[in-house]
């Protein structure tokens, strides 16, 4: 039985973790085969390609292996190779494969893409009857694997000014916080191919106190108010400040999301926090710098 793959091209991320599924393709074999056996047996489902690990087979592309999963008809779902359910005889059976999912799995360093052309790749046999082939599976088409490229991003909002307006004592809630104002750091990204994305990480640094690793943004020296600080929240909650560094795992750094081609926004809010029961009125300004790390 032979059929074509569902897709002619798939994109993969070469930086994905080892053993991760990079992409999937499917092949559906609807032709039927008839057989007649004299005694009951348990069929074996086998892959005919060179093995490169447990249930993993050669794709012909360095760092990429194939895994096959039977997804329809009897004895499904199952990962090849496997033993199917009892076939009772004497009987005359009509069989077809149905669907087989083909997974591309990262097993090593990926230096490039290529073409997957597997031909006759699977069979169903009757071990109790001399390993006679009951079914075979052949992919008469191939598919191309392309390596995804990450986009390059640039900042649309290098400087963001957030007016908080005039705040009176009555504007602080029971937790000592004023109403939050929304703002964002906006990026534009381009150059991605094959669905590639880049992981955007962000660190905010207290410009007035660069060693600050807490959650309170200190007032700038020109401020005249006392008894208040500022807080900034991201989508996860209150942020901690960190060093002006793009090193992965930098203190205070958080993962904002995966950016592909197009615009990407980092939403934030800022509010005052009262730190004294009797704050002194005046100007209350602060500056935080941000560092982006693309990982």
C-alpha cells in the first residue's frame, strides 16, 4: 500500500531541546489487503528503516530522527514497533493501515535541513505464520525539512514617559497603592523563516540605585516628595529590578514570550506605593532602564 505525505515541507527549530518533537507529518493508507490464516496470532508492526534509538529511525538528516505512530484503525494508537491485538482464526480478514503520524524528533546537533524520502517503511507481519507480510506501507512522496531562522528585533519605543499625574492621599488604596497607569515596550521583528521565533527576555534596572534587587523603584535625586516609591508590574505581577545585563538568568529577568515576524509588545503598569503614613508632597519621579535578551 502506498500514499503521499500530507505536507511537502515542514520547518524545524534547530535550537529546540534534545528529544523534542520538531514537527509532524501524516500519511494515510486506505487501500485494503485480504488474508486467510489457519490459527490465531498476534501481529507485529515493524519499521523497516535503520534504527537510531528506542522507537527512533533514520531520517537522513543529521540530528533529526523519525518516530512513527499508528493513529487509526485497529491496534491504535501505538508507537512502532509494537505487537497488536489477537487475530482470531480461522477467519478471512480485510486490513488497511489508516493513518500513520510521522514525528521529527531532535536527537543531536542540527546543522541544516534536507529531504525525507523513506519509500517502503513499515510492515505488519504474522510471526506465528513464518513472518508473512500482511500489510506494507510505502511513502511514494517525499517532504522537505527546512531549518527555521530566528527573527531580528528592534525597539520602536526606546524612551517611554509615563505621566502619573497629581496624586493625593485619598488616591491611595488600603494597601498604600495609587491607580496604575499602563504603558508598553514595543518591538518590531523581521527575518524569520520556517516559523522561527526568538525568546524575548526583559530586565528592568533602577537607574538611581543600580544595585537595587527589590521591587521598589527609588525616586530620582531631583524629586522633592518623600515617603513614596514606584512599582512596576509585568504580566506575571510585581517585578524585581536587576543589573543592566542581557546574560540569560540575570537577576530580575523574566520571559515575556516568543516573537516571530511582526510587532511584539511588552505590556507593563506603574503605580506609586506609599512607604510612610505621612508622605511629604512634591515631585516624585523615577527612571528605570530596560535590557532585552533574545534567547
